[in-house]
């Protein structure tokens, strides 16, 4: 286990930092329980010279828990279900999925 793995274990186990969630692939399949860290970011929209910024719902899920995350799948947490609009792995070590949710 690397220092980064140990750090992720601590962060995602903390109830103040992450919550229990369930990922379901877009074409059905078995739901996958996981932990998700949520944040509110901004999504920027531009058209020619005009721009608008709207609130976005962002979640991070460990690739250790969900190795394959697909767009149009769902992430359910606390009785709410979000559709995954975009799934990327922003870190070079590929420890996390960064999800833009609708």
C-alpha cells in the first residue's frame, strides 16, 4: 500500500468527507456499493462573447471500488439518484473518478 492509498482510505472512511453510494452501469448490471465525496463546482458555458456559470454537482469515487465508470450510469446516494454526465480520471495515478452529475 502506498502513502496515497492510505490517505484515500482515511479520507473516504471519514463520514464528514464521503458518503455511502451505489453506482449502477447504464445498461443495467449489478449495482456496485462505493463511497463518494461530493462537492459543488461551477460549470461554465460559453457562446461567442457571452458566458454563463451554473452550479454543478461533482462526485469523486475511488477506482479501487468502481474500476469501470461509464457515462449515463447512475450514482445513488441518500435516496437521490444522479445521472453521470461525464466521468474522468484527473489524477495521474488513476486513484479517483471525477464525475459530473445531472
